[in-house]
């Protein structure tokens, strides 16, 4: 009995320190980015950096305006959300409420396989198939557009949205469904009038985590969106995202230069956006558990 209590005590302390360590690591990452990025604001104002319309880091004089990068990320992300969220929620309802147990097991296995495919592989497949198709169907000079990035990112976000939404649907108390059917509702009426409202916090959290998956993606968008640092006018134009800018330019910068500091500030912007998305998703998941 004493040995068991000692073992439980050490396990509890290990879990506690693991949680504290994860918080410390996140704070250390943030302060590291902050330390490296603040040097930029000795010569460039914060508002000029965020609202500037030109990203010409190697021109003379250099121009560090990340508004085209922010808008590029926003356009690609919104396009992916519009595609992935409805499809993901519909697929989650089909798996949880409509499919037979055998079909459900097969689909869940396929979704897990999809989530394990490396993004660079998906990006390569997108370049070989999706980009030429978009160029042909819209008669464009190039298929490397925001639409190509949105379509591929929607595909990459689907496993996250489907898995978490399905768990939320299954977590809806059975009594809600049985009560609705007892009152005369059909199965489909129960789904869209009872189940979806019971699972709504979890579905919103799934969508937010899918957004976090999309906005943090690097390789796929760098390969498919054309990498043009211009303010986008539509989904059928090349764009450049925040993540692609860091990946493409970090290896070419001189350490300690304004360009070097600017890339770290972009990292801070991404960190803040991702943190906000994940906190929002966690709030909805907590509400769903309650």
C-alpha cells in the first residue's frame, strides 16, 4: 500500500512538472522571438510594418510591409475554411450517425491515414495535378494561385475537423436524441434540430483547430500559391503567406540585419495568431465538456 501511494505521488508530480515544462517552453519560444524581433523597431515603426503594402527586404532602401503577407494568409485560410468546414461537419455527421459500423471503421481508418501524409508530399501531388487543372479550367497564365493553396489546405484540415466533430457528436447525451424521437421527430430532424446544437461547441472548436492547422502550414502553400508578395484581389491570383515568407527567406538573410529581425517579427505575428486560435478552440472544447 505504501509503495502504491509513493508510486502515485511520483506519477502525479511527473504529470504536474510536464504541464509546467510545456508552459515554460512556450514562454521561452515567445521571448526568444521577441528578443530577436524587437531590433527591427529601432528603424521601422510597428504600424508601418503591419500596414505597409510593399515587402521589398533587399531593395535600397528596404521596405518591410507585411500587409500583403497577412492578406495572402487570410485569403488562403478563408478559402480553405469555406471548403473544409461544411465538408468536415457533414462527413462527421455521416460517420457518427448514418454510416454502418463497418463503413464507420473503414472511414475512420482512412481519415487517420490522410492526417499522416506529409504536407510536402501533398504539395508535390498538388503541383502535378491541381495546379494544371486550375490553370486549364480558369484559363489563367499560371495555376499557382490562392485557390490552389486553399483547396489543398482544405484537404489537409479535413481530418482534424472530422475527428473532433465526430467526438463531439458522439458526446451528445443519448437522452436528447431519444427524447426528440419520442416527441415525433424523424432521424434527420433530430440531427439538425437537436444533435447539432448539442455538439455545436465541439464543432466550433474543431473548426478553429482546423484553421490553426491551415494558417500554420508552410510547405504546401509555398509550393502552390505562387509566392507573390502583392495584395490579392481574388483567389485566382498568386499570393504569399506569412509562413512561406519565413521559410523562403530565412536562409538568405544576414544575421543581425533588418531583414533578419523582420522575419522574427513575422514569427511573432504567427505565434500570436496561432495562440489566439488555440485558446479560442480550448474555450469551446471546455464548454462542450461542461
